[in-house]
C-alpha cells in the first residue's frame, strides 16, 4: 500500500481518542493498540520498517504485546488509586424533626428537594427527635440528634 504509514498513524490516533474520550481509560487495550499503530506508522514513515501489510501486522502484534506486558500493572495500579473525599452539600447541617424512627438500616425516608432520601443514623433515633444532616451519600442522608 502506498500510504500505509499514514493509515496506521490515523488509526492509532483514532484508537487513542476512543480510549480516552469515549471509554475514559476503562480498558487499556485500545491504548496499547493506538500507541503501537502510531509507533509502527512513524517507523514506516522514517524508513525503519518496510511499508507492507505483513510488516504492519507483525510490528503491531509485537509492540502491543510489549506495551501490555510492561504497562499493564502500573496503569491498573494508577486506575485503582481512587481518592475518597467527602462531598459538601448545600443541605449539610440542615435540621428537621423525624417523622419515623431512624437507624443504620435506612428504612426511614424523607422527601427533600424533589428527591426521596433514605435516612440513616449510627444510633437509633425515635420519631419526633430533632436531627441535623451530618453527611450525605448518593440517596442517603446521615443524621444525628441535635
């Protein structure tokens, strides 16, 4: 093929864009393949590799395998390094009177701002107790007595 190097580089860039923009580094396969396609295209363009389909297949197979073996563990460690940080919400420290008993199981609920929230507490709280929101999670308000 006449434009083998350019085609490989375009395919490599497309694979990298899909990996980053669409998948958000969820899988590293397209990352390794994209880098491999780019490197092979650059090597063909520089005259280091013959511009043939067979050379492209072998080169991409080897470079992808080497990248996967060398980068898989460091990248997966990076990916699993998640920072857990508390979310500050607009209704933290809000106080109200409980209409139901509340405990850590989250069976009591409260409508707030158009959303049905589960109420949880570390200590059991009886209905009629004044409480304040001390922490929120997705769909859950953690409360304690005032």
